[in-house]
C-alpha cells in the first residue's frame, strides 16, 4: 500500500480534532467569552451544519481545481481559522472562525478520502480509506480528553493553537510528499440531491440523521452533565471522555460483527432500538458512578455501531449511486449533530439542567427507528429497475 496514505491519516487526525474537542471544553469557552454554556454549545451546532452543507457544494464549485493544490489551500485556510480562534476577543468572531473551520474541514476530509482511494491499487482501496477513518476516530478518542487537559493547564485557546501547529506540519508533509493529481469528474450537486427521491434511500439517510441528533442531545453537553450529576474534576471528566471515545471506536467493530451475525436489516433495527433504550436509562444511572460508566460504554459503542451496517445497506439498495450515498450519509450525520446540539442547547437553557437531555434524545432515536422500519420495508426503485432489466 502507498505509504502516503499514512500522511493523509495524520492530516485527518489533525483536522478531525477541531469538531469534537469543543464539547469537552464548553464551560471554559463560555466563561471566557461571557456567554452561557447553551450559547457556547451552538459552536458545535453551527460547525456541523456548515460542514454538512459545505462538503457537496464546495466539491462542485472546485471541481476544476487540481486536487493537491485544492487540498493544500483547504489546509492553509483550516490553519488560519484555528489561529483566528486563538486570538478571537469575542464570541461572534469565534463563531465566524468556526464557520471557516467547518468549511475547510469538510473539504480536507472528503479530499483525504478521495486522494487515498486514488493513490493505491484497487485491492488496497478499502484499507486506505479505513486508515483515513482511523485518523478521524483517533481524534475522537484522544482529542477531547487531551483538549480538557490542555485547557486546564494552559487555557482553551491553547487547544486551537496546538491544532493550528499540527495542521501546519500536515501542510509541509503534503507539499513535500503528495503527488499532483488530475481532476476527476464530480457528480453535479443537483444529481446528488435527485438520488434522494427514493423513499427507501431518503428514510435510510434520515435514520442516520435522527440517530446522531439523539446522540448529540446529551453528548454536546456531557461536561455539564458530569459536573451536575457527579461534581467531577477535570481529570475525571477527561477520563470519561476517553472511555467514551474508546467505546465509540469499538462500536464500528461491533457494528461490523453484528452485521455478519444478524444480517444488515436486523442489525440496523437492533442497534437503533438498543440505543434508544440506553438513552432512556442514562438519567437513572446518576445514583452510581460505576453504573453510569457501564452505561457509557454501551452508549459510546452503540452511537457508532450503526455506521457499518447502514453503509452496507446503502450499497445494497443504491449500487449505482453508492459513492454519492456515502457522501450524503456524512452530510446527514453532520446535520443530525447540528440538530441535536441545537435542540439540546434550547432544552438546557430552558431547564438549566443537563440531566434529562438524553430523554429528549431518545425521542430522536425512536424517530430513527421509525425511519429505519420504513426504509427496510419493500424494495427500492433502483432494485425494482434492476429486476425489470434482468
């Protein structure tokens, strides 16, 4: 396999840090910028929403730009956005920096996947893509607890200075070692959206959207929850995020294993149902920290266990537009994060408590279950057309 894939994985790690790391340090950001935690939480909401919109739109707008050049430009903008976060004096400027960061992050991650798939032989393609995803997953595991530690030691702004430094190192590595790459044909945005006319495909995408919305109802405000429920110190909060991150990464393996044992359809229904139950149980675990930590392991694993079976399902029902569906599924995931963190912020501001946010998240999870049931029933239009052609 082409060793340059490892550079792309490192790049994905550096860029992947910026989205999730905010959740762990929300109280520090809110206090420094003199806003409420619920208001600060909108930094997650806006980032996810802009990310979801930017990926397909920016790819279409930049279709004629050579891929390495575009990749470096996006990384430079990403680095500058994090420097902007570091020096921002007000919440408004921080929000602008997050918007710029979201746009550049979307482009860098999508291009990392695209480039990784093109610089290896076809037999190594899946492995190359997995390395890029490992970079993003590692950011989930390491980033949030590391961010909490750095914030406690040097302040929250230092976190983004560190990310800027990492991104500059990534720029240097990619300039030196990444090869120039010809522009490939990009499916027009209109054609991508048109593929959602199929009810099975649309409801499958909404399954991801509602699942992540339910997840981020609480996860976006997990630090506030831990302080309120257990009066945790920063070191304990960091440990909880690390436990959650390890569980989340293992969730991908769990989803793949269940998919092999139960089949795609049964796995999707099982994961979403179990996830809804876990969210309903969380408020009742605050009587015991060990009990909460056990439930946290299930919560983390189930939150990402849906990805492998759902991606396999999308390939099954839409084989001709599977690449587009994977891209749209990423957008659905980000929109779900945006909705969940936004609604969670509203509920948190109204109740002044994070304890019961997961109850509201369970409502989204049940909506995801309903969408999954609709999608799994019957054949898609693509499958029907294929049957008629045979």
